[in-house]
């Protein structure tokens, strides 16, 4: 995935209305009217959101007589997920190293206390 494609994907997903539309399309194809129904906005406003999603490649449309149903396209989401996964793994490895270092530091701190207690009279 190129940088501009990734930018388009994340920009499209930044809007909650577009995420809701995409979530609806994950359940199956829908017309513009069906997609607009749950929102308190005009059909032209929904159409603008659909254009952003289409430009990002997140949805596609086909013509079926007078209908032009939209459907979700999984590839851009999979590519964005793969990009995020690489960073998640890297960050997770960093946190694991930090956890190990903290455990070592705790162990080193507890050793002098144990020695101090050993020297104390009982």
C-alpha cells in the first residue's frame, strides 16, 4: 500500500459517519437510501461521504438497473490493518523489554533489603 493510499484510508475512516456506513456495508450491499436512513442528514451529504469512501477504495458500487448498490471492499482495510500490525508488534516488543528491565530493577532492589534483614538480630 502506498503512502497516499494509506492516507486516503485513514482519512476516510476518521469520520464516524463513514465508519458507520462501512460497518453497515460489512453486513451486505445497500443503496444510498438504505445507507442514509439511520442518519439525520440529507442524501447529498451521505453521497459526499460515499464518494470519500469510494476514492479511498473502501467501497465500490455497481449498477443494477436503476439501483446502484454499494458494497464494502476488504482489501484497503486489510492493508491498513497489516500496516498497523507491524507497528503494534514493534511497540509490544518495546513494552516487553521495558517490563523485563523493570523486573530486573525490582529484583536488584530487593536483594540489598534481603541482605540487610539477614544481618539483623532475630
